[in-house]
C-alpha cells in the first residue's frame, strides 16, 4: 500500500504547482499564511501529497483554509464550487452500503474518504468553509454524522440555498447524483 501512496517526482511537482497557483489566487481563504511554509510542510509528508492528489483527481480543488497554531498544522479542504464530481452517488458509510439489497453504489462517502486518507467535514467545518465562499448551490455534501443519529439509520448532509447553509438528514443508505462529500486534511 505504501507504493500506492507515493507520487512520482513529476506528479509531485505538478501537484505542488497547482496547489501554489490556487493558494495565490485565493488569498482570502488563508490571509496571513505564506505558501513557502505550506510547501515545506507538504514536502515532508509523502502520504499527504498522495491524499491531496486524490482530492484533486476527484474534482475537489483542495486549498488551504486555515492553520491550527497549537498543532502546527495547515488545514486543506475541498474548495470546488460544487460537491466533487468524482465523489458523488455514494451512500454514507459501509454499513449503509451493505444494507442496500439492490442498486448499490460503488462506494460510500466514509469508505472513499478513508481510502483517500482524508475525513468528511463536520457540520462546523462545513459552515466555516461556507464563510470563505459560496459552495454547493446545486449539489449537497455528506458531513460527519454523530453516532446517535447514525445508530438510528440516519446521516447528515449540507448544502447552500437561498444564501443560507442548511443541514438535513436522510437515510444513510440513500445516494443521489448531486450528493457527494467534501474532505478535510491536516498537515
């Protein structure tokens, strides 16, 4: 699995170039942070670069959305205008996927996120992201669901309509062409 999570030198340079360009174009998302510091952190983590490549490859357009000073970590999040195209039509988690008798989707949001080395956004993280731009006006995104809701068969998702962020519920086994998930990664 370690070989799977490594990028060739050319891929690494291309990805760093894309991330740098996006970082510089969207300074409002990370005011006061310097790309050189972010890049130094990234170059020290092969697994993080691989995960960011997976986020990019599935249409997430990852960008820095914060810095946690206590942990000394930069926070990357999917910043595509709509829920990433390569991560839609997924039920919530593996348990929901297994519960479907017919028309199973290819994967679950939680399972795909784990495979990518990222986590689903929490409701709080989703709302913070929405303060940095306008996201999910035509799509929706699964968010991390509290255990007590999940135990009852439900799962949560968010979107933005009427210039407001909404939190909804659905059966965890449901999936829709316009619902995916956004990931978060800290390095």
